[in-house]
C-alpha cells in the first residue's frame, strides 16, 4: 500500500486515547434528539484525504462517502482540497473506536498553529460551542489524550506540509473570530496546561480553565470537576 496509507496506520496506532473519562456524548445527546452532536451528519462531517479514506475503507464497512448535494455540502466541498473526501459513518450506536477517522479522534479540537508557525497546542472548534458539552468543560480533557493528539499531528505535519498550512489558516481564522468577539481563545498546551490566546495581540499566556467563557446553553450547569 502507498506510504501515505501506512502513515495513517501509524497515526491511528499513536492516537487511541479517549478525550476524557467522561462519556461526553451522553452529555450532549439529550440536546440533539438523543444523538451525540459529533456523530450526527447534520452537525459534523469528517473530512479525510484519499489515503485515509483508502485505509478506512479497507478496515471496515463502518464508513461511506457522503454524497448529499445540498447547498451547504456543496459549499463545504468547494473549500476542500481535491484530494479530500466527506464521509459519514453508520451512527454512534455502531461506532468502532479503532476505526474512527483522525478528525473523529481529535474532535472537538484542531491543532493551533501560531503566526510564527509554531504548533502550540489544541484549540476547540468554536462553531460547536452551543452544542458541545466538552467544549464548555475543557477541564475534563485528559493529559493522555493531549499527548497522543500532539504526537499524531506531529507525524502528520512531518509528512504533509499542506495539512500544517491548512491548520495554520484555520488558526488564523480563530484569532480573527475571537478578536472580533473580544474574547480569550481557549487553548490546551502541548503538555496539557491551560493557556489562552489574547484578542488583538494574540499573545499566548497561562490561564485558568475558569476563565474560559461557557455558552449560554451550559452556563447554568455546574462545571464538571477537573480531571487531569
């Protein structure tokens, strides 16, 4: 098989840790008709490159190409590299954890790349703040998950400069959004420490997880105890 397929096999072996000891799907599912938000194609669709798709397709029948052609999906495809694919699984009740895509393993985070091209840690996908319980309780993210997230993406970036560039652009977009909101961008550092990216200056500084603003959906719910 091509070396790039072998790369994803290495990444999957390196990145197996659950994001938290909490089953966060049980926390958000009641807000979404009983289905975890990250497993619902109406909310989140994994994007994989063609080599990762070949690996997943060879391992299991869990996944299929997502061929829906509504306006929103067409817009998403227009922003994708030609080697990328949208995929969908059979649903949370059929999950095979060993056959999750990289984006599933990483959710709800993406690698945060600074303007100086430094991989500083994990930033949350801000568009899910109103639906994702874990994004509103970052204190429950396990250090083991953080370490494996970093190691897996280091493997990916070493082999694929386009992936690093794409995450650099996504990080820049996050800085613009949080500057517009005049809010701290939450960040979990590479060693599991709590950090924050300040609006406008984009300086990264140590933070306390209690500084991270919670969405109004979860604001009245007591924060979960920190698990580190």
